[in-house]
């Protein structure tokens, strides 16, 4: 999976780099290449990166179902003033 993410990153950077180079040459297709690069980045690369980061981790402790009142928690120590 990490190799796939690196390959897609190289593809995205290539599209954006080619688009920026073509833009300096005043080519009309430059915006197309930059747009394709940004779309691949936003809809393919970032979701794969997030999935890879959270794969195999227990996310149930971050759920709102586990939120309790501070007074009901077991380890809560009240300080008398």
C-alpha cells in the first residue's frame, strides 16, 4: 500500500509540475494537467493516505458513545477547596 501511495504521489507531482511548466510557456492545456493532478490528489491520494494511517487501529475509544460526565468516570478525583 505504501508503494502505491508513493507511485500515485509521483504521478500527481508529475501532472502538476508539467502543468506549471506548460503554464510558463503559455500553453492552453496547462490548466488541464494541473486540474487532473489536483483531482487525483484530492480524491485518490489523500483517502488512501488516511486509510493507511488508520488501518488496524482501535478507533472505538474516540467515539462519542464512550463520553461520560466527568463525575461518573472511575478515575475522577475531586479536589476540595
